[in-house]
C-alpha cells in the first residue's frame, strides 16, 4: 500500500485512545442493558473501534479525510 493511501487510514495515538474508551463505554452500556436484550448490530461499533485502536487502521477515517483533507 502506498504511503499516500496508507495515511488515509491510519489513526493517531490520541484517536486510537478515544476509540478504545468509546468502545468501553458502549460495551458497558450493553452490559448494563443485558447482552441478550440488545440488537446484534449494536456490537458492530465497539468491534470496529477496538480493531482500529489495536491496529491503527480506521476505515471510518478514510472518507472524511478524502472529503475534507488530511489534517
């Protein structure tokens, strides 16, 4: 993968920490509600955030960076 395309997907350390903390809050809310009571799609966001926090590759950052620039 070229450096230009790779920079679209990589998250900074601050963004990775934010995603990890956000996923913990969502998972705590799911736990308080009950794992058997929430819809299965509610697990998607924490899963994507934990993947991005662990690897640094965030697919959700690519589109805004393409549209608004690479700040």
